[in-house]
């Protein structure tokens, strides 16, 4: 089964907006991000991302019956786990407006050696912001970083699934499991109740997104802790 078949494909946006008379508004543009992560080894993750911009049929070319892709960039990042250091990077521009666009692809090799966790967004802006690189590829990189962080937990679950091969499991301190999220949002602010609870050794709570599904499946919080190694 391909990775595409594993996930939901329904539209993540609400129904199209309408004007005061209830008529659909004219559609001008569609931007789509897709980021997917793969286990390469017990200590290595591949983060693959793509961004695509499309114009609706007939907007730019009035007799064209199909949507027109104007940008399509892809990025592959190999990330060491659990250090979260980028060890390989590749950028490929599938569709671009100017012949010169692809000249910047090798510049993104400067990603190698960076941590995709702490300070990554700032470093990306410094190295690849504005005229220093491709604005669309750089925006894609910033969308890929949170996926890498979420893979810390995915790798724990994958390790548990492979528990028969215990030698594959990469040792990881309990504190590292939550410190990766420190100051990434208001919930994980260093002075928040959540951080205070975990810093004091509190147990990891079952996320809200999993609670209802677990009830349906007859699973318990202990099942979650065992799966996530927490």
C-alpha cells in the first residue's frame, strides 16, 4: 500500500464562501502543502515535502480547460533521530516561472548540519530568506519542521510496534520527549502549567485527538503509555 492510501483525502477547508446573494465567490488561487515522514532506520527519518500553486482553469489562459500549475517545489530532508540534525538535503523544482529559478537548488545544501528543532525557523530565514533563495521553497521548509518534531513521538510508537527487535530502539531520556516542544506554542511556553507538570515528573496525558478514538477501540491510557514509551 502506498503512503497516499494511508491518509484521509477529504478537503480540509470549509465549503466555499458566498457573496451577499449566496453566489460562490470567484476562485483565484490554490496553494497546497504536503509533508510526509518516513522511517529510514532506527536513527534516521526522511521528511519529504512539496508545495504547489495552481490557478483555476481559464484564468490565465482563457481557453485552457485545466488548472495551471505555476509553482511546484519538492524537498527531501534526512534527519538523525533523536538529535534532530539534518544530515542530507535535496531540493527539486518541478515547475517554476523563470529559467534561473533552479540555480538556487544547490544552495539548500547549507541545511546539512542544522538542527531542525531548536532555532530552525530563525536559521532558515537567515540563510534562505528573501533574495537569498526561493521564497516558496523556504516557506515549505518552515512547514516541514513541525512534522520532524512530531516524528519524535511517531518513532516511539514505531519502536513499540517493532518491540520484538528491541535492539532497534534508540535510547531517549524522558525529558527530551517533551523539551522538544518547549516554547513552540502557548501550551508549551516555559512558564505554562503543562511544562511545569512534566518538569515535575508528571505523566504524559493522552492527547485530546486520541481520546475519543481510544474509547471507540476499547483502549486505555495504559495502552497509550505503553505504545508511546512514556
